[in-house]
């Protein structure tokens, strides 16, 4: 079971709140990349990219290791799974609520169709006003 009152969850959502960091994570789904590789699409300095990566590391989403002078990053998906589990709680809630709404709307549509059907079946003499001829 996922603990919903953890600093890990806060750190994950903080890290995911930035589009640059989300894009970096997405690139890491294809395998390891250097900090330079991760910085390239954003036309940012290595220092700027490193700051983003530090946020991802603090959230437990990325692990960095060093090969020579190159910093290599890899995705750590366990924290994403925790966040996904937290979100699933709300997905189940909203799915249930939307199912209830669908049931209500279908019942209303059915009742409206029945009422329209009854009106169309009224005999002609009942729909004429008093004093009108046939």
C-alpha cells in the first residue's frame, strides 16, 4: 500500500510540475542519457540542466552516475509508481461518480422518451380544444 502522507509524494509532484523535467524524464524512458544530452533540446547550459536533474534526483526519479567526466542519468520509476497509485484512488472515485451520472442521465432520457411517446399516442379527440369540430 502506498503511504499518502510522505515527503516522497510531494517531491515527485514538485518534480513533475515542470515541463522541462517531464521532458527529461520522458527521454530517459528510452535509456540512459548524459546531462549534456538531456540539456540539448532545451538550449540550456549544463548547469541549468543539472539543477533540473538535482530536483529529479531528490524526488527519487533519476539516478546519476559518473563515467569519467560524464554524468549519466537513468530513470528510477519506483517513485512514479507510487504517484500513479495515489492518482488511481482518485481515478476510481471519478470513474464511480461518472458512472452514477451516466445512470441518472440514461434514466432521464428514458423518462423523457416515454413521456414523448405517451403524448404522441393521445387520441385526436382528446387533443382538440373545447368547441372545435372534427
